[in-house]
């Protein structure tokens, strides 16, 4: 009958009205800024740099200033100046470090290409979006000390991703260690074989203890 | 009371006269509508409420729409000013003479008539009385006017509905 | 006729006594002017505030109908007269005043080629005629600003003069699309004037008068002290009320008939070139028109200032009028939040092919009712039965023809 659809519609909206008062599932408003919606894990805004040690953020940056992200960034918002000297990184190997690392977050488009091309897992995407600046040009230009955040922060904002990255890095390190140990053992065996061959009246061959490198985490 | 009448007369006649003078057609139409509203004000001054409201409802509410629709749907460009020169000087002279003679005749008639207040009572103009008069003494007139309006409405519908074939996607 | 015990009661007469007290203080030559000025100012103040709270009520009510909250944090201004800055949000009730300040301080942009005089006059004319319609509504037993004999005719005359202002708005903007939209708005308004007036004709037929106060008084009795004799509780009155509701929605350009002012239709229709306070005036005129039509609906169909039961008469009559008016406005807001917008051809078809024939049949129905008012006893049942049949059968029949030729809608991707 004509009008039955209208009556049904009125009943639906009446149910909405009454339900919005006592049924919390119906009222979907999130009253910002007192309440905030939970951001998904993969949400991203602009990048930040990871440092291994929270006590020394600028000294333990993972970034070795290979300049790959600066070259790959589409709007070219990253500016890096490589240092002149080298510092040991987490696995003890001396590496360059960035003396200047600036990202203009007003230009950054959040495409995550810098994260994808970084070979050292040193730059990741941050989730901060409540930023305001009073200065149009330098207000949103983030420098090295503003960008350096500890690995624990990375675990906080992207737990699944951070766990995966850490597991991969630890596995890589262990594989490198195993390889080094196997190489050293092979070298020691070769040295021992060379030592035992010429001397037949020598004493027990001196076994050289393999070098164990201490890894600091 | 006279002050009110003079005010209403100035409004009515002034807007009608300005409507004749202005070049812009829509402005003239709107001033004509203002003069009809002045007529309604005059009816109110004279105590004929029903006629006044009917005047507003019919003229300002409906006939003004007809006038404006007709003007808009038949003009090419609306803000061109209509030329003000007459066709020839002879026509202008003839218009002035005829206008002056009409004005003269009316003025002479008005001045020579003596407007005595009549001894008759003003008729009872309540809505109920008007309705009873219309239905009883003027019933035939009312029916004839109704028939004319119905014929006009049917004719307008027929004229508007003749080219149905030209729009095949018109539903039903 | 209704029983008159509360007629002289203090609360009923309080506004009149107040006005007379103020008028007595003034010198005699200006007393008549003061009398009418106080009435006008009181009506403007009450309905101005009513308009302000209608806007916030509409926003909050629409929000709740759509599962969200409305504006709820407007609160008090920083530089209030209080010595400390109160941080309470007032639940958003001061939103209309914030909106008023915004409308007043916005830049008033007038197109360079626009007709300046008409562009300025259009909002003024529309608000003036919308306000003039309030003069004949009986707000209380003794509270009617002007009691004229042909009150209904005055109401419709003033209402139809607002259409002229819409044309002026559309034309003076010198915008082709504004003009087109103004023409469409005019077509809608003219189409729905006929059902509006025809739905009221049965009331005039039954009561024999055009005066609103007399119509309210004629609805005064109660059956068994409980069931009011409002016209909406009669078959012809119910049909007339439904037709009146639909036509009132269309006359005030309100959803589902808000094609003239929808954002996706030619920007804002005839209001495209209006900004700031002029736009606020058009907005105000639309709400005043809605309130006036609701007030007329309450007066004609819902018993005006009459109480619904005999023992509830101690509540003053103007409060009953306000309650019923608020009820009707809430219903209109509810309908706005529920129904989809109609296209221009759909709404003109609804008016001319559905509402006008039904309204004409309703007039015949009311004539039958009036002629059979002498029937009593079991004949009363026959009377009600015939009256109901005369409404329901044409409704169903015409409802079928209205949707004829259109298959039921099927949606390929929606569940």
C-alpha cells in the first residue's frame, strides 16, 4: 500500500533515536579530543629514525647515511649530510653516520618509499598527526634530534612490524655470527693441519680459541 | 483617514507611473505588482477585508507569477533596455493629445460631481454575508464563472499536452 | 462550546493584564500604538527565540536519528559578563547565538552584475510576509494578535506573497542557474498551494467561518470528558490533516521537498548568490513559514489551544498551543531525517495527480458529514463507515495509479 514504506522508515529512525540514548553500539560519535579512535597498525604519516639505545638516541642511530632514501624520495624532502668519521654500529663494524638528517614533513607525502628501500631498517613511519606549526616554512622541518626515536617507541607504535624487524635482524646477526665462527673454525683447522704436517716430533698442537665477538643489544 | 488614503494613492499611482517610465521590463513588472498591492491596501482602507485578501492572493500570489513567467519565457535578453524613442514625432504628438484629452475629460467629470455622503448604510460585509450573497442572489453568475474557469483550465491542459509524442521517455 | 471555568483564570489573562498595565502608564494619544507595538514585539520575541531553538533542536534531533550527537560544546563566550570563565558546555544550546554572530559577521558578497535593489529587497520581503502570517494565529484563549473575520484567507494571501520574493532572489542574482532554480521553486510552491488550501476547505465547510479563533472554539467539546472533538479525529479531518502536512512540507521547501535548496541541485538554487546575513534571513523565513504553517495546522486540526482532556484545563491555553506546535515541528524534523528527496517531476506529479483529487474528494466527504450530523445511534456507525470508505478507497486506488508503470526497484549490489 502507498505509504507503508514511509511508515517503516519512520519506525527505523525512531529506533535509531531511542537506541542512541541507551545502546552504546548505536551512537558512533567519538568525541575528539577527549576520546580518540584507535589508529590501525599500518597507519602512517611521516618518517622517523630508529636508534638502538634510548639513553643515547643520536649516538646509536641505525642509519649509516647510505643516501638511498634521499635519492628515492619522490618529492625530495630528505636532506642528508654524511659525517667525515666512522663510528661502530650495533654489530661493532665502523660505519658512517648522518651529521645532518632533515625531513620537511610539510612536503612528505607519506608514500613509505624511504622505508621500503632502506637496507638497514633505520627509517620507519611514525603515526603522529596532531602537529601544528606557526611558521610556514621551518615549522614542519624536522631535524635529526627530532627524528631520532628509540626502538622501544617503534615497538609501541607498530608492534607486529617491530617484532618482525627485530626477529629478522637478530636472525641475520646470528647467521653472520655462525658464518664468522665457521670461517674462523675452518681457518683454525687449516692452520692446525698446516702446523701438524711439517712437525712430526712436535708437542700437542696449540689450539687457538675461536674469537667470540660480544654483541651488545 | 484621509492621510492614509493619500499615502495609498501615491503608492498605487506612483508605482504604476514608474512602471511605464522604466526601461527594464522586469522592474516594470514588479512595480505593476506593487500597484496591485496598493489596490489591496485601498480595499483594506475601505473596510472590505475579504476583497483585499482575495486581491493579494489572486493578483500578487498568482497573476504576478503568470506575468513573470510570460516575460521570462518569451524574452531573449532581459537586461537590454527597451529603446525609448517613439516611432515618429507624429505618433508622439498624437499620444500626448489623446492622453491630455482623456485626462481633461476625467478631471472635468470629477470636479463637476458633488460627492455627498450617502444616507444609506454600509452593507454588512462579513464573510458569512458575502458567502450567502454569492450563493443566493449571484449563484448563477458564480456557476457561469466556474464553468469558464474550468474550460480555460481544460484548454490550457490540452495545449500543454499536445506534443506528447516528442518525448518518448516520458513514463506512462 | 467548551466549559468556561478557566476563562477568567489568572494565568490565562496574565499576558493581557501585563500589556494593559504597561499601556495605561503611557499618555492617551499613543496608547493604541503602544498596545499594538507590544503585541508585535512579544510575537517577534517569542517566535524569534522559538526559531533559534528550532535550529538547535533540529540539529540535535537529526543527529540522534542518524546515530550521532549534535552540536554539544558551544558553551559560553569567553568575554561573558561573569567574572570567571565558566567552562560548561551548556550541552550546545547556545549554538544558535553563535550561528547568529557568524551570519552577521560574514562578508556580504553581492555579484557585480546583480540588480542591487532587488537583491537587497528579496530577503526582506520574504521575511516580512512570513512574519505577517503570524498575526492571525490564536496562541491562547485571549491571545490572538489580530482577530479578523477572514483570517484564513489573510494567512494564505500573506503566504503566497512570499513566492514573489523567491522569484526576485533568483532573478536579481543575474545567474542563469539561479533563475532556473527559482523557476523550479516557484513551480513547486504553486503546485502545492492548491492541496494546501483545498485541505482546509472542509474545515471551513463544517464550521461555517473563516475566523481561526472560532474554529478553535468549535473544537472544544470532549466526549465523556476524555476524547477531544478535534477535527483530526474525524475521517475527513484526518485525511485533510495528512494532505495539509504534505503540502506544508512542500510549501516551506523542506525535505523531502527541498529540491530548491539542496546542495547538489544547482548549488543552492535561488540562494546561490546570497551570503552572510541575507542568507540567514532566507533561512529564518523558511523556518518562520514552517512554524506558521505548523501553527495553522495545530489551530485547524489539532484543536489549537484546547486541552486534550477536561481535567487538564488548568494548564494555560498558550502552553497547550506551544506543546502541540513543538510536537508538529518534531514530527517534521523526524520526516526530514527519514525520507529521501523527491525529484521535481515526482513532486509535481504527487501534487496534481494525487493530492488534488484526494483533497477534492475530501471536500465531498466533509459535505456528507455535515449533512448527516443529525444521525445518531447505529446510524453514527454508518456515517463513520461511509466517511472512512470515501477516504480509504480512493487513496488505495490512486496510490496504485501513482506507482503504476514502475517496476519495484531492484538493487544489484545492495543486500
